[in-house]
C-alpha cells in the first residue's frame, strides 16, 4: 500500500466519525455499557471477517501489550463517550469530546524530541474557551457543568493518551484490532451486568444505531485510522481530524438531534482553530521524523510518528 492510499484510507475514518454522535444519540434508551458491548461485537466480527476474506487471519493476534492498551483506549473512550451523549446534550458532549486532537498535540509535545511551545499553550486556551461556552448553558440545556460534560472530557483525555502511547505499536497489524474489540466487548458486558439493567426490546432506530456504530464509527473506522496512522501522511491526517467535530455537529443539527445556534457554531469553530494553532508546524516535524524500523520503534534520536 502506498502512502497516498493509506492517507486516503485515514480520511475515510474521519468521514465515518462524522456519524458517531448521530448514531450514539439514536441509540436512545440502550444503556451505555450494553451499547458498547453490542457495537464492539459487531465491529470485532466485521474486522475478523474482512481479515479472513483477505487470507490474513494469521495477523489478527494482538500482542499482550497492544491488547491491554486497546482495552484502555478503545473500551475506555467508547464507554465514556456513550455515557456522555446520554447524560448531556449530544452536541455539547460531542464537541467537548473532540478536544482529543488538541490534547494529542499537547501530549506529543511533551515526549522526547517534542517540546511545549507558545502555540501549544495558545491552542489549549482557545479549546478551553470553546468548552467554557458549551458548559455555560448557552445552548439552552438549562446551564451549568453536568456529569455528561465531565465524561466527555475524560473520554477525550483517554483517547488522546491512548493515541500517543499507541505510536509505539506501529508494527502490530491492524487486523489485531478485531480480537481487541471482542475483548472490549467482554469487558463492556461484565460492566453492563454489574451496573445496568438489560434492555433488548429495542426499536428499529435503536437497532439501526447499534449496527451503524458497530459497522462504521466504532468498527471499521478504528482500522482505517490505524492504517492511515501507520502508513500514511501523519501530519496531514492529524490536521484533517479537526474536521471531525465540525462534520459530526453539522450532522446532528441536520438530523434534528441538536438545535442550530450561533454559540454552537462558535464553539465548534474555536475547537478547530485551537487545534490548528497548536498543531502549526506539525508537517515540518513529521518530515524530520525517521521511518519506523521493523520492530515498530523510531530511529534513535527521533520521536515516533503520532497515531490516532
């Protein structure tokens, strides 16, 4: 696969993530852990089926370390995101969660070879300003900081930290995410049985949301992004990911799950601007990063390229 093809593959993940908030909102009454278990089963089986059709099932085994990291990142972020959109207005939770591109820039700057610069701090302040607008009550939700807002922020922190650490696992095949997702499903099911009441009398819309999430934003998108990060233009994909909150919020508004508002538009724009300010120069840094060795580690003296 060429770098250009891998980059286009990563773009497809961003497009799929534009439906994440919509399908999560459509899931309605489905408890968060139950929803996570169901969507991870669908996503994991889809990835394994694709690997089997391509004759690559032998590449589907994760390493113990990558499996543990996947449980933390994939399960943690997904469960927190589902809970957030069910306990706060979906558009607000969605935008707060999409602070993760900015957090990735900040975390990566603290790694060896990085360095925290003024633009990183400026971008962080702009992102925090956007979050402040959302939790101020300006979207008509009754105002104030809620549990859902906190869960969305924690999800962003989880995904950003997972993404930065996952840069060290570039040699692990993307097909291994299939078994990792099934492991996440088992963990989600255990949490569901411990903390939630099961709901199986789902409406057609709720079943559609489960399939939409499992096949798309929670299933295929993770693998597409993994391919893009490991083989494509990392800097370009990193900047393109800032379009995800815009696309997903527009989809929510168009489908009637969020009211159109100038404050919503301003918050969305501020998050994107903050990420772009903090990420300025990412392309120059990426051009100076050495290719990964066969072991998946960066060449001595250079940082590894960032992942999702």
